[in-house]
C-alpha cells in the first residue's frame, strides 16, 4: 500500500466541518523564532535569556538547546515550499529580538533585517499571509542583565525595538502581534522558574506582568505612529478555569487563579483597568505600586483584533498552605496529551465566548491551539498521529460552535507547523503537524497535516462555489 492510500484510508470527510467557517476564514500554522531557527551563533545574533537558560545545567530537558533546532534559518525556503504545498494560507512567525538587536538597544543588525525581509517576501511569493509576532520570549540577555521585565525600562526598550523593526519590515506584513502569552514570560519566567530567565519571585513576576502590558501599549503606539493600515493585536493565553467543588473556598480559589492568569492581561488591554479581583489577588505582591499614572491609557489603546492561545482547562481548589495564591491546580480530566494537558474541546468554545462577552467585540483569532503526542515514524516511513487529527477535529468543531453562537472568530493557527524546541522540555514534546527528524532534519508531514490540508481545500472549494 502506498503512503497516499494509507493516509486516504485514515482521513474522514471534512466538508461539514469546513462548511461551518466563514468564507474568508484564515487557516494557519504557527511557530516562534527560537523554537525553530537554530543558527544561534550566526548572522550576528546575540544570546537571549533562552540561550542562557538552556545552557544552565539541569534547567532544560537533557540539556537541549535551540542552537540547531529545526535549522529553519538555513532551510526556510524549502520549509515555506512545504507550507504552501500543505495548502496553508496564513503563517504566524516571530522575529527574534536577540537576532535583530543583539544588545537590546541601538541600531538593528542588517543581516537579521535581510533574513526576515527575505522570509516575509518569500511568504508573499508563495501566496501566504504572514502574522508577525514581535516578542515570543527571546529577551536579549543584556536586557535581562539590566533587570529584565521586572524593570520598567524594558518596556521602553521593546517600544524602541518595535519602532526599528516596523520601519524596516512594516511594508512586508499587515498583521502584527506585539507579545505572545505575556503570562508565560512573567509568571513562568520570574514567578516559578519554569522558563527563562529562571527566577522564582512572585513580586518580580507581577511587576513583569505590568511591564509587559505596558510594553504592548507602547509598541502599539509606535506602530500607530508609523502606519494607518497595520492591524495590531496582542496574543494572550486564555485558560478555562473551574473550581474543584461547589465550596465557596474553591470558587474563590478559581477566581484568584483567573485573576492571576487571565484577567491580569485581559483587563487592562480590553477594559482599561485592572479589575477589583486582580487588585485583590495581586496588590499584596506589589501590583498597585508598579502602575504609574497614564500607564492604563497607553495599555488600553484600541487594537484591531484579539489573539487567543488556548490549551487547557484546569481545576483549582483552595489550600491556604500553597503559596503564593493559597490554591492548587491540576489539569481537568481527561488529561491525555503527552504533557498531561486536558483535551476538552468545549473549553475552547467557552473561552472564545467569554472573551467576546466579557472583554472585547474585536475580531478574534485563535493564534495557537494544539497538542503534543508521542509521534513516531512507523516502518512505512509515515507518522500516523491519529490522536492529533481527533484533537484538531474536536477543537475546530468547538471553534465552529463558538462562531455559531455569535463569536466573531476570523482564523485559527494550529500550533505548530514543525515539531520544535519546546522550551524547558527541549525536543521531548512534539506539537508539529510536520514531523522533524532532528538528526537528519528530514520533514515528514504527519497524518494531521494531510487532514488539515483536506479541510482547507474543502473549505476553499465551497467558498469558490459560493462566490460563483
Ligand atoms: O510551544 C509553546 C509556544 O511557544 C507558546 N504557546 C504554547 C506552546 C506549547 O507549549
């Protein structure tokens, strides 16, 4: 049996699913610079906090680093051919701050500008629309040495970086995301040491959170100053949080967790102020003292869309001894990805409904959603990731359900295009729709990539008929 027939045997019809999406719905895949580029010492790139973290013994799985990753720096042209071949119309990528501005201030590195200009032009040549993330966690190490995100000055350095990048690359992309998941940068980076720079001080995490919000607002202002046509948004991870029981204590614990993971980022950007719940939860860690007059006006300036990353439903319960928030949490059942994350598609519907009901009427994009599984190349040379196909079918069904309920959802970017460097978990977690053999750098589209292509093709065919 050929690969084609093996794959065809596993694929279901997706026409009824694809018909649930609006005609101009965007079908994308997403990546981030440090996770795929490699070439860590090439092209004038300087170290970022992730190089330092990965090189510190014991911090990343097996001591894995992003030095080589998917070698996308050298292979981006064939990778983009692959993307085009998969029928992808939209691609979310990030630019590396430590490649573009290695010192964290001063002029941009021309080699890096040339690299990203070529990438963005290469996407255009292939008819793929880019969605460019300006910051996906790779803070230049010199800025961390100067205080990192807990220091207010870093927000201004990001604004300067944005201005320089947009000046050089702004004509090559319409859609821009300022920050990816500031919750991870702040709370995993400075709160519990799970991510770079590996600090565990909750007060620093809270300061970092506010400075990331401010950095978003300042960067947005820079882009607005230079362009009337750019479409700009921020991507937040929005977690579906439920209390473990009906008790008042558990309900309060869930609200605290919501305040410290979702609301601290959604409130100021979309509602113009940190809510009472956020202040009640985080003022004792210094939130009120880092907010300066005028910050909230900057942070709340209107954006053009809201980026939502969604992965998990978690269950929270009160435990006064569990610091810092007096609660514990776990993945909701069933927890079935290789990370032990929950697979509950309805949580995506809930999150999308919640954001559009409570926070913003802007168009929404799911800028990341996906799952890691223990994929392997079978004796035929195929990667039959049936679990990921089920996952995508379920979560896209949930996205369609949200649209049916009135949510203005305009696009979906699956995480991720390629298997890649999964931060502190190194290469042990595979999220790609395309398998990467890290030893040879061979790319093998998984069953899920074929399924996604079929969905997109059916959607496009139906859209073409509707237009005739
Ligand atoms: O790999 C990450 C990505 O960089 C940000 N969002 C979550 C993904 C999976 O952990």
